[in-house]
């Protein structure tokens, strides 16, 4: 099997695996990816590798879009509305940091994103049980 065929097979497996995972687990994985890509973008900006920064930041923005698209604003109520605003803020700040080539601004955003990721991970493990369930927030 050629290397590119092996990569396509691995990608197909990962896509199937993600589809089988619980919805909250998918959100946690998206946050993990967001932190990773924004971190890579910050590192690339610091190294003045603007092409690599653009790729990583673009992937991060795609993930913010995916997170925002999963929101069910009708069933999720105030929590979903607040997350929608957070995602709008992240998108604006990521774009501004990229425009100004500001690696530190991206690193500050990671500090904002990490607690959100941790909260979703807690929800996943059942530790954070509040009046609104996570399934009401996410489609």
C-alpha cells in the first residue's frame, strides 16, 4: 500500500471513529484540535512562517465554525446563546491576531479556550450535572 493510500485509509478510519463517538466526546476532540491548531499558528507566527501560520489558523477557524454549527440555539437556551457569542468572539480575535501577526494574542486565546475544553470534558465524564443537559445545548 502506498503512503498516500495508507493516509487516506487512516483518515477514513478516523472519520468513522469520530462518527461513532459520543456527541460530547466529539466536542472535546474539536476543542483539542482548536487548541492544537491555534498553538501551531502562534508558533508559526513567532517563527515568521506565515504560510504555515495561515494553514494552522485556518484550521482553527474551521473548528470554531464546526463548534458553532453544532449549537442548537432553540433547545440550548442561554447556554447555547452564550457559547454562540464566545465563538463569535474567538473568530474575531483569531482573525485580528492573524492580521496583526500577533502570536501572543493567539496564546492568550488558548488560555480562554482551555477552561471551556475542560468543562466539556467534565460534562462528558458526568461530573458536571446541571439543570440543562449538554444534549439540549448541542445537536
